[in-house]
């Protein structure tokens, strides 16, 4: 788990979300599939997460914006399907991301998480609505995107399609993250389903899915240490 690697490396994570409430775990994430089929590893990770006291009382993203991000050395955004519902349009998160982008501070995002980079668009609501409508106009809302031209990865379309339907999500996503990020102007690279893939471009570190978590955590920690030195 990247969070654990950050703690073990001596960093003190500060947890924040839109409402400052205790996050509810996506039931689809509590699956041994994402731990290489190892149910003991899944149970151990769940126990660790349940022991993170900060998860019960996160800060709000608005408060982080108000206080400023100067005291933070890096940013880590996890995945799951939740970012597809709210964070990709959250203006406060967009401001936080831009502050890290402009200062070149490490920004690590994994799984579905990279979709939140859309929150830095001038009008993320219009972009997302256009993607959902599949009207071919989304690119017209992408001018000036801070991450245009960046290489990155995200949960692949093939992986998404394996989880769609009544036995997984209970339905289909409105659009695939790979397509949305590419439409905004990113160079998105994915590998075979459920294989580790971590891409670093400037300050941005992205991981494709949970199988990438160990490598992703190591790369993020190394990036933070390199900047400190």
C-alpha cells in the first residue's frame, strides 16, 4: 500500500476529502483480485486501513486551499471508482493540483485516480458532461489544461470492461478514463490487464491499477526523497 510506504519512510500523511467526512470504502475494492488473488494480503491491508485514525476525521479540501499547500512536500491520490463521481470535477482539488504542478512537487496518483487531473480544467463540468454524452466536443473544453502533453497511465479500458456488468460495478461507467485523459491532451500508456505499470513525467507519478501499488509506492517515496535532497 503506497500510504504505508509513505509512513514507513517517515512522512506524515494528512488526509483530506471534499466534505471532511469519513470515507466509505468501495465494496468492489475489497476484493482479493486486487491483491494477486491473495485473500490474506487483502485482509491484512483492510486491517491496516481500518487502523488509520485520520480516516475518521479528514480535513476538507476547501480548508487545505484556504490554508495553502506550502507546508506539504507531495500529494498522493488513491483510486477506486469514487474519483469518477466527484473528484474529477472538484474545483478545490483542482486548485491543490495546480499548486503542486506549478511548484514541481511530487504528485502521485494511482488506478482511477488520474482522472482527477481533469479538475484542473477551466470548466471540468462541461468537459465531463461532453464525455458522458459522447458528443465529440470534449476537446473544445480542454484548452490550457496544465497536464497537456504529459505521459501518464490510468486504469485501462480492458480492466474496466472486466469489472462492468452485474457481477462487478452493477452497470457501466459513463466513459473510460483512458479516453477522457487522452481527449484532454495527455499521452496515456497502459499495459496488459493487471500488470504493474508506473509512469513518471516531470512531477507526476501515475500507476495503472492496484497491481502497480508496490512499485508506485517505491517510486513516489524515491521522488519525495530526491526532492528533499
